[in-house]
């Protein structure tokens, strides 16, 4: 966290302390304890549950709570904004690296042009390199393939320069691409780890806060006294329902249940009998489910004498006609008379705060953070319920929480793939297999998520709380800039090689055409020479200054000169 974010969280903590003071005042009022002049709760009087309700429903209490949430929300927005800025900075870095790659490519092309110019200046046309007679002798019996081979042989400096430049451009381009990919992957790793760590800390804090809250309420003397009074009813259902303790418990717990948005509450004896609850259907019944019994044993066991369960399906007490996802927070209630202890249990909806904490921790448009248990079962809400219904993993009206196992179908079901194996026969995803084995890790190469969509992710396993958390992001979105860098590198390399090849072919073909033209000129000159030498008339040639430059044999004979005597 930055200093500004820590300041907001510290201010929220200070205001939370003031909110806790109000709650303490309400709890003490229920106990009949009130502040004296020194601010200590030493003045005793009659219990005042009405005052407690007034405090918990007062404008001051709600204003304090809203201010705390506003500060936390501001801190969360700042973290989100900072994360978004980091993501944008990564994208900007990717564009800058792409620009560097383009600049290197352009520089390479300039080098190519310079080398071609130097090669052209160095390799002069053949007519300037050798006399026409020498070229004529060399190409006297030459065919077109021979001329092409000759042109290529004489162009070896150009071919070598082109090959070296192509290798240089490819090397620089691919080196830039490799560095860019490594940089992007490191940034992705950092982003995933940061989001995962902050999400895991927030989830752990939420668990501890719920556990602390239920412990505070379980230690109320009134609740402890009610435990003994209700236990004395010997499990008689009607007697429990009509007991005055039933209404007293409801009167001081109901404000909390409404305020926190809990589903309900239970007061349970150590043998699993429900002594009190917000729903009469459960009062007098016994919690017989194995998961309920295990949770009760964990709650009554030391050293914390409290527990928070993972989300699971529950259909007791008439809270819903079908099984629903539920969490329990329980704490030991001691018997003031020395009898067996009981447990106060708050029933919570995991689709509220628990899922909201996880869904706030995500990266990009396709990112998702979620929790899962040891069996690889999704225990928080999925962002992709619509997709899950469309591909048939959940039925219409169902939600992903507790209905999806984190298994790899073997292909992208969102794009139409349908596995041949039953869901229960499919392996856990690479992430889930590692996490449920108690390992913390990450995977930037890509693996299939529970929909079969290729993702990258980071994960951890919280052994104390018994569940894992992962942060994932679609490969297609995560590697957009990396795919772009690879395309640019490949395009730059291909363009450079093709350009060099084209320039080389044009240059060599020009030399071949020059050789062909010279061969045609030699043939024409030879034909003209034979014609001139075969006629009986004297033919000579003069330049503009009157000097003889040519004379055929007949003319030499008429003039009485030899050819070497001509000037």
C-alpha cells in the first residue's frame, strides 16, 4: 500500500475504534453497566436493551459505519486506480518497445540502402571493368544460363552484404521481441501476485472479523443466562418456543442480524439440539448432518473456542425451499451455572461480502478471483454464470457457487467444445491440482480453467482456513501486447528479407541484361566486320578531324598500306 492508502486505512481503523466503543456501550447497556465520570463501565443499573437497540439504530452509529466504509472504499478505489495505472503503464511500455522495434527496423532498412549504394558504386558495369574484346571472348559461346551464372558470380559482394544485413535485422528484431516478452511476462507475474496477495489478505481479515464478532456476542451475560434457562427445558420444543429467553435473545440479536445482513442465528447445545433461533422451525430440533456436527465440535474446541465454516449447501429451518449456499460463524457460550456449554451461530450468505471481496480482486476485462475447497469445488460466486448456463455446466436458475468443480474439460467449451468424459472423470485444472496439494504457484504459459478457456494465473492455499484462492486472466487478453510484438518482429523480418531479395534480384538481373546486350552488340559488330571485309570496294572511315579510323582489306590493297600502318 502507498502512504496515502495507508493513511485512509489508518483513519478507517481509528473510526472503527469509535464504532466499537458505541457497540461496547450497547453491549454494556444490555448487561446493566454504564459509564461513570471517569469513562469506565463501573456504574450498575437495570439492563437497558432498549438503549442498546437505540444506539445500534442511531444516526451516530450508522454515520460512523458509513464513514468507515467510505474510507475503505476510497482506499480500495485508490488501489484499483493504482493497479489500473500500472496496467496502463505496462501497455505503454509495450507500445514503446514496439516503437523501438520499428525504429530498429527502419534503421536496418537505411543500412540496407547504404550498403546497396556502396555495392553499386564498387561494382561498376562490366563494360567499364574489361575491354569489349575481352568480354566478347568470354561470352563468345555463352548461353543465357551462362550469362545469369556469370552475373551472380560477379555479384557475390552484393549477395554477401544482403545476407549479412538480413541476419543483422533479424537478430536485432528478435532480440527486441524476446526482451519485450520477458518484460511483459514479469509485469503480468507481478500484477497477478499483487492482486492475489491483497485478495487473500482481505478474505482472511473478513474471516477473522466474523469470528471476533460472534465471540463478542457469545460472551454476553444475558445470552449465557438464557443458555441455562433454555437447557433446563430438556429439549421440549413447545417449552423452548414459549420461553421468555427466546424473545429476549431475539430482541438483542435481531438488530445485529438486520444490520449485518445475516440470514439468521442459532443457539445450540453441545449435543446439537437447537435451543433458540430466529426461525421456530429449527427450535427443538437437532443438527444431525455430519458437516453441522463437525462445525459444532470445532466451535466448542480450544484454544479459540470459535470458528467460521466454508460455504456449503444447507436447507434447514425453512430459510429456503431448496438447498442454498451458507456459511456459519460460531463461538462458545459458557454456562454461568457450570453446565455444558453451548454455541452461538450466525448464518451468513457467502454471495454477499465473501464473494464481493474476491470479485473485487481481478485484472482486466476477463480477470477473475475465486475460492475453492480441498475437493476443488467453487465456494465463491463465479463471474461467468451466464457462460456456465449456456455451456450446460449449471442448470437455468442455478449459480456457480458450490455447483462447479474446478476441472479441465479438455477444450474451450465457450467456443463450442464438448468433452466426451463425464465431469466427475475430468482432471482438476493445473491450478486446482497444485493448490489443493497445498502448493502456492503461478503459471504464465497458460492452462484451461473450469470452462476450458485458456488462462494464466497465480494461486495459494491457506491451510489455516482450509481453502485456496486464485487470480486468473484469459491468455488472449493477457498476451495481446506479446502477440503484437511477435507479429511485428515476424513482419519486420519477412519484410526486410523480401526487400533485400527483391533488390538483389533486380540488381543481378540488370547485370545479366547488360551482359546479354553486350553479347548482341559483339555479334552485330562481328557481322558488320565480316560484311565489310568481304566486299571488293574500298571502304574506309574517318573521324571529325579527318583521321582514318577504319579501312577494309580492299581499301588497304588499293592504298598500298598494311592495317598496322593506319593512324
